[in-house]
C-alpha cells in the first residue's frame, strides 16, 4: 500500500466519477475512422457530455485506429485491432454525466459478438463502482 493510499483511508474519499472499461470481441467498423468518431460522438451525446475535440491515428491499411474524444467532463478513448475484431474502449465522466449511458450506443455501433464491461469507481478505496 502506498503512503497516499494509506492516508486516504482516514480522510474523505473524492468520487469524481465512474470509469467504464469496455472489451468488445467480434466487433465491426474497426478500421473506419469516420464511423468510429461518429460512434464516440453518439456515446458522448447519450451521456449529455460536451465533446471539445477528437483526435485519431490510423495505423495504415488493414490496421487499427487509436483515438480519443476529449470531453469537458473527461474522455472516451478507443484502440482497435480489426485483424482480430477486438476493440478496447474506456469512458470516464465527471459531474452530472453518467459513463454507463455510453455503453448501449457503443455496443449498438460496434455490434460485438462478446463483451466485457468493467466499472471502476475513481477516487474510491473499494474496487467496484457499486461501493
């Protein structure tokens, strides 16, 4: 345990928001930058978040894309592997925005055959978002 963590046990916890980690397998659209940007913008809108800027890098033909939607409330990021159908997304929102609201539009956009959703309560000493 680090000193910062042990000191936080006795003081108040700051809960800025929930961080959603999405793992999608068998996903589609993973080498289409425009499609990915629109999917991320729809996810942000579903959370009532404000997109400040988007930035993407395509690694070339038949390769993946990495990108981020910078939000006034935090971010949505993506890393794709079209050759395997895998995509890793993370959604973090602060304030009145609920990161959980991004799950359905992202799932609808990428149509994964399998998925894993992990929720992390940022600023909390407990490991899950339900604490």
